[in-house]
C-alpha cells in the first residue's frame, strides 16, 4: 500500500493503490444493503401469510442473534488466519439463508432461513472491518466508512420500490429468492483484493481473546431463550429467563473489552455506544413499516419509503463526518447523533395522530438516520484509533457483537411488548386502543435509550 510519505494526494479511495479494493468493498455493501432494504419492506406481508404475526420481531432478532455468534468466530479467525475465509464462507451462508426463507411454507422454517442469514452476515461484516483496518491508513478510514454508508443510497431507493411491487403484485418470496445469487457475486469479485491483506497479523491474536466462540455461543443461546420467553406467560417463561441470565451474564463480558459493561472511558465506551445506538434505532425501525401499514393503511411500497429516507440520511451523516474539513471532536459527533436519533423517535410517535401527515414521520426518520451516520462512522474510526493491529479482529467483532446484542434484545423487547399488547385486545375498538398504546410504549423505550446514549457519548474520550 502507498506510504504516508508519498503525500496526501495518494490517499484517496480511487488512487491506484486502493482503487480495486475500494470498489470491491462498495459493491459488496451495495448488494448486502439491497437485501436489507428489500427484506424489511417485504416482511409485513410475508409474516402474516405464514401465520407468524406474534413472532414478527423474531424475523429480525433471529438474524441478529445468530450473527452475534458468527461475529465472534469471524473475529478470532481474522486475527489468527486473516479475513479471506470468513468472508467467503459468510457469503455462502447468507445466500443459503435467503433460499431457505424464500421457500418456507411456515414461520419456523422462515425463521431458520433468517438465522442462517445471520450466520453469514456476522462472518462477512467483521471480515470487511478487518480489511478496512489493515488496508487503509488512519486518515482514509473516515472516507471508506463514508463510502460504505453511501453504498446504501441506491439500494434504499430501488430496494423498497422493487420489493414493494413484488410483494404487492407477485409474491414476497421473490424478494428473497431473487437476491440470493446476487449476494455471492460482489464477494467473489472482492476476494482477489482481500488476498493482499490476508494472513495473520504480526504476533497473532492475544491469548485473552482466544476461545471466545464458546462464550459467543452461550450468549447467543441465552439471548434466544430470553426472546422466546417473551412470547410466553407460563412457568416455562420464568425458567427460560433464569437460564438466559445464567448464560449471558458470565459470557458477555468475555466478548467485549474489559470495562464495557460499566462504560469505562475510551475503547470500552466506544464499543458500548455502538450497541446503545443500534438498540434504539433498529428497535424502532423494525416496527416502522408495520406501524405505517397497520395504523395508517399504507401499502408496503409506500411504507418502504421510510427506510429509503433513512438510508439517505445515514449516508449524508457518514459523509459529513468523513469530510477533510470536519474538525468537530468525534465524541461530539457521537453525542449529536444520539440526540438526533432520540428526537426522530419522538417524532415518529406523531404518526399515531390521524391529522399528522405521514411525510412528517418519514422526514424525521431521515434526520434520525443522519445522526446514525454521524455516530456509527465516528465510532468505527475511534475503534481503530484505539486498537492495535493484532486486535483488529477481536475488537471489530466486539463492536459488531454489541451492535447485534442490543439490536436483538431491544427488537425482542419491542416484540414482547407488541405481542402482549395485542394479545390483551378484545374487539375491534379495544384492539385499536391497545395498538396505539403498544406503539407508544415501544417508542418511549427506544427514545429513552437514545437519550442515555447522548449522556454516555462523552465517555468515548480516554480522559474527561
């Protein structure tokens, strides 16, 4: 790779030394983004058709839970052998999961497909982060993270439109089946470039990070048990909650930098902030299309536009933090992002007021996503600033594990609130009242989490 002494002019993503790798990463993210946008749009139709509405949240949280396990495995492999193997294996698993979900005839096989997708996604995302950490110098990382965020823009426009049209006029199954072969193509194209940074780093993985896969498995099983317990109201639910506590409490700290749970300054809080933001944002976004379809009577196509605006806002926020003229301290970028997310979630609640135009919600969600772009890219930059090269895989995995864990927990919590509220409804009028209060409770929880993140953001600095 080009050395810093060759001048800042060589440090552009399209410079000869970086052009092929940058293009490969962007293309890979484009197709992954297309899948995420399209599937989220199709979900409100797919789940009811499979008689699985009470398990709606599991279609998202199941993905997050299995990806948690795969991320820890990917981080360990990357630090021991390099990112090539988890990248290739992850792409294959991701496509296989799409095929299983697209051909499912009932809810449980559908959830199995989503879980397989999670395994593949977890392997791929950590490997991509390790590639960025190894291949790009520090001053280029904000720009490559901005480019990765910008890769969501076109899929955010095309994905919901195509998925909505297929879902409304053909079948939601083609959303899954049509994407499956496309996910493999960009990863295959990226492999030659990844080989240039493949192999173990000098010194190899540190001993304290070895064997983390078992702790990741225990954590994933515990989170899955907790989510399933949320769907029940009997003694088994209590047993599952106790089992989840026994599995998660001793295992989770082994997957994260020491001090993450107590928000120790520096790297531990950087990792924790990723989870806080993910829980608040995705806990809301998972139910946003359903809210627009069920409460305001929108079609899947129109409801999907809320996700489009979110992707555009995210890309703009990430672009802003990556500008060479941006001098705002990163902890303030993270804090500002949290404030924007909290404000957006509060504004989303206005969609429950019949006289408020739906466009208000969509614009608010775009603003919240702008905050996510500011925060998430800044957190990624801080991670590599604070991590030695031999821990790039482990700390990238920790970042993604925290992301997935909080997303799974808070999407699962929202699903529990949603299922409990609707289960208590009797009659059409009562059902409508319960639905309104259920959504308000979900949004209040997510808004409080984002507000807490705004306070905690100051602790990403190593010193006060």
